[in-house]
């Protein structure tokens, strides 16, 4: 009688443990299994990545850090902008010899070095704004 009760309880225990394990596997993916912008950037660019959030924290600018010194002065800067709420890349590009930063919450300020200087007051820099919502360049004359 004791062995029979023991076997019944053992069977019930295995049945319950089997159900708990199956239930755990069918749960939606956890936070750790989701791809974050940091994980995506490290997969694309390796370990040397710079992350900058815009001022309201909705977008992340992820840039590949180029180790110094490089033989090519026109080395392309690889970057992408990640929408944190939608969990997707909304803009991605490579721009040679440029500096990319936030202009405001939805616009990037991109400063490029021209290959030629036209006069003594010319710094050789060319700046424009890229609007992430319209996906268009805004030249300095159209900013205000």
C-alpha cells in the first residue's frame, strides 16, 4: 500500500513538473531575449560603438567608433538611428569625413569637411540637418 501511494504521488509530481516546464517555455519572450539597440549596434559595428540618446529618450544615435589613426582621411562614418518605442532602425547611413550629432529631438546635425576651400573665410565645413520624420536634408538656408 505504501509503495502504491508513493508511486501515485511520484507520478503526480512528474506530471506537475512537466506542465510547469511546458508553461514556462510558452511564455512570450523576456526582456533579455529582445534585441536592444546596443545589441544591434554591437552586432553591426563590433565593440567600438558610441550611443547618444536624443533629449526625450525616444531615439538612439548609434555610431561606429573608428580607431585612430586611419590612413584614409575620408573614412566613412557608419551610423543608424533606432526608434526605442517601435524597436526598429528608422535611418541608417555611411557618410565620409563627417560628424553626426543631435540637432533636436527628431533631427540630426551633420557636418562634413569639403575637399576644397574657396576663400580665406571658408572653413571647409558644410553643415546640414537631416530630418528623421520626413527623411529629407534641410540645408542651412532652410533651417529658419
